[in-house]
């Protein structure tokens, strides 16, 4: 497991909300958090990112889901 860095901000784009939901749930983010954050997508601009609270995710899991670290 990698220790998060203070300035780390891994990000990834997904072509659909369904795919994003699947990945977020596989990373251990709760269904409630995923639902509330994805509702914000309609209100966000094209270049804005959804931000989730810091959490520990194994580095191999991030890499396997397409995140570049």
C-alpha cells in the first residue's frame, strides 16, 4: 500500500457514469458517497473534477483501474 502524498491527486476520466460508478465502488467508496458525488456532475463544468475525501487505496488497485501515479 502506498502512503498518500500531500499533493497527490490521481485522476481518471471515464466515458460513462456507469463505468465511473463501477470503478468508484471497487475502490471502496460507499454507495451513498458515489450517488451524492455523481449527482453533482450535472452541475459541474467540463474541466472540473469530482473530489472525494482522502482514503487509502492499494497502489496496485489504482494502477489496475487506469490511474497513473
